[in-house]
């Protein structure tokens, strides 16, 4: 059903040079500690990472929960900050689709789409034959997802020993890792321009609308980069 | 206590549904998109751009504890991390580990 050779090849990308394990670990340790501090118990914290597995969404959830936001408000805030997963899925799944593979694999494994696993898959997919890519992807996804869950547990249990400065140190790891991965991904004009314009326009739109800034900035920057790349 | 606990479960379910929705709709759309098509290229640009927008926002307007550190420190650390990443032939361990230690220390002073 799942080709274990490719699955474990993907799973082992946790040990590679550009491994996301460290960054994921640091940020989900911070999430585990944060969830404990706002009153979640261990099971609920595990359940949260198990089901959501997207860092910005969990942060927004925690912040909304503290201020007592309504469920509708939480839904909208999380949906907006995680809407980037839509273009990420659309720009990944066509690379993995193969007619010999059952559909459930795609609907199940799309749960693993998060920045870390996505960036790893995008930089490795060409090395894998197309019909085996979904199994390779499920390996990457399972590995990164388990790392996040285990780190949530560690963070929850260690939260009493983590002071504020250490939490701040943990929180910078993820943006640093993502920034470096993005710099590493700048191989064509279109991608480089998308990344540079996105990094400028995203925060600029924050002054107009904090909630919509990522989507507005991202769609505008990506479209500009696309047209410049196509018609230059 | 029971009511709070039920509330937490609901909050988790709503958050995960709001997150899975975009992934699920993405797979449905992917069925009709060829990897060689222009629309695929366009979505690829948008994906990288929204990621860059998100990361830049995490650094400049952070949520959570990161907002209690000085923005100048964060920007300096990001620039130093990119340089370190390029100098060390794309090693990701040095920039991530060092940036955490440096920011925690700087914030302590």
C-alpha cells in the first residue's frame, strides 16, 4: 500500500543537512510550554499539535483563547493566517499526483503540509520518480509531524524550567530557519522575486490590515513576480 | 472545570478545522492542475511570496513572547543568520542554534 523504501527515505530527511528537526523541535517546545501556561492539560496540548500541526495557527489559537475570543473569531483568525496552506498545497500536490496511487493518500497526507515539510519536499522532489513521490512525502510528513508532537510534550513537561529569555530564544529559531531555507530556495528569478517582494509587501500591508496582510501581500507579490518572470 | 475543558476541546477542533480546510481545498484544486501549466507556476510564486510575507511578519510584528524582544535585535540576528548560512555553505545548525543563544542572552541584559 505504501512503499516502505520511499517512505523511510523521506522519513530519514530528518537526519539530513537541511533537517527541519531542530527548528520544529524548538518552536513546538515553545508551543508546549505556552499551552501549559494558558491552562491546557497534557492530553489537550498533544491533541492540539496532533490535529492542527501548523505553528502560526496554534499561536493565534493560544492568543485568542487568552483574551476569550468567540469560536467564530478564532475560526476566522486561524483560517486567515493559515490560508497560505492553500497555495502551498496547490503548488505541491500536482508534483505528487500519479494515477497509480489511491486518492486517500493525498487527502490524508495534505495534513502534513506545513512550511518545514513543504520546503524539504520542494527541494527534493526531482530526485524521486513521480509514482513514488507521494510515499516519500508521507515519510517526510510523518517524521516532521511526530517531531512536532514529541516536542510539544517536552515543552509542556519542561515549561517550569523555561524562563522568559529562553522562550524568546526558542521563538527566534523558527523564523531564522525559514529565512535561511527561503534564501536557499532562491534559484530562479521568479522564486527570488516572489520571496523578496513578499518579505517587503507582507509587513507593509500590516499597517492596512493585520489580519489580511499575509494574503494581500503574498498574492500581490507572487503575481508581480510571476508576470515579471513570464514577460521579461 | 468541566466547562473550561469542553471549551478547550472545541477551540482545538475549530482551529484544526480552519487549518485543514485550506489543505483539503488545495488537494481538490490540484486534481485539475498540471505541473507544467501556467496556473501552477503562478500558484508557486504566490506560495513562496505568502511564506516570505508570513516569515517577515513573524520577525517584524511577532505574536507571542517574541514581541517582548527588541526589533533591532531580531533584525540584526536575521541578517547575521543569513550571512552565517551563506558562509558555512548552507549549514542550518549554526544559524539556528546561535541565534537562539544570542537573542536569549541579549534579552537578559
